[in-house]
C-alpha cells in the first residue's frame, strides 16, 4: 500500500469515527428531547391561603339591625378561612420549553366567618368551590442537576358548588338565610420548579395567584314586627387566594 493510500485510509477511519460520535450525540439529544415531550399527570397536596379584601354588606331593604349598624358607623363583612385539599392535573409538553396544563383538585369547603359588626357570631357560612385553571407554561433550562424552574400564565374559572348558612349565620342575618355566590372568571399566574427523577417520574412544586371575585347574595326571611319580610343583602368579595402545591408527576 502506498503512502498516499495509507493517509487516505487513516483519514477515512477518522471520518467514520467522527460520524459515529456525531450520530451518537444526535441520538442522545433526540432521547432527551423525546423525554420532555408528551403527556403527563400529577397528584399531590394543595394549600389555599385566602386573603379576602375588606368588604361589607349592603341592602335596599334595611332592617332595624341594619339601620342601627349604619347609625353607629359599623357594617357586616366576611372573611374566608384557609383550606388544604388534594390537587391533581394533566399537562402536555409540546417541546422542552413549552407546555399546557389543566390544574384541578378535590373541591375544598371553606369556613366563612363574620367580621366587624357580626364578628362575634363566628362561623356564619360554609362554601365549597371548584376552581379549574388552565396554564401555558414556559420551562427554563436546568439550574441544578435535574431541577428546572418554570412560569405560567392562564385563566381560572371558579364555581361555588355548595353554600349554606350556619345557625350562627341565620342569627346574624335575623332569620333563615339562603346564600348564593356568582361564578368567577379571572387571570391566573404561577411559578414553580420540576425535579426530574428519571424519564418518567418527577416532583413538582408551585405557587399560584388567581384573581377570584364574586358577589354574594344573602336572602333572609325575617320578621321586623310588622310581619314577615324578605331581606336581600349583597357583598362583593375579592378572595385574593395564594395556592401552594407539591406533587408527584408521571410522564407517559
């Protein structure tokens, strides 16, 4: 074999090795890409911290109690207690950077307490709500081995599926009371992080803020001394909830 043939053979071997390494690199990259695409589900815990803005009831049919409160410059308002529940959801990863998510959960039932003029009555109502939320998420590159943060924006629909006045609530209102809360549409945003255990399993934590506003209408059957009277009171509530979640995810 000539000196030229030896050089040519050596060069061809180098090209073959480089091509093999390049294909191996592409295969690994493709596997990494494919592991960050497709459907996933998650299940975990959620803690809802409710920070209701200052509020007060108004009525067009005031009772002597309402008139006395107004005369003394006091009003009746509401506060909503925090609640823990089970959160779950489904997500679809379009590519390593973008995903869509539907966040769900077991509807929690919140205790509602009176404020200001009816603070002494304690728990005046119970309210159960279902707040499905859809997010579009952007995922950042890994900042630590296996851990990558993400942010998301979306829209929330909150429906109040069961409401009832307690005995204390009936006493505060002056008689048997029915409660109705209007549903809410609002913007939602969250930040979070994913720790990828392997191609299938992960741990995900998030903090979310949702704009939830509702008009509560209390209809009370009472007696003012001149016979039965129906009193309708309304209050506009801005719930301002913060939700903290920690979940285990599985990607298919």
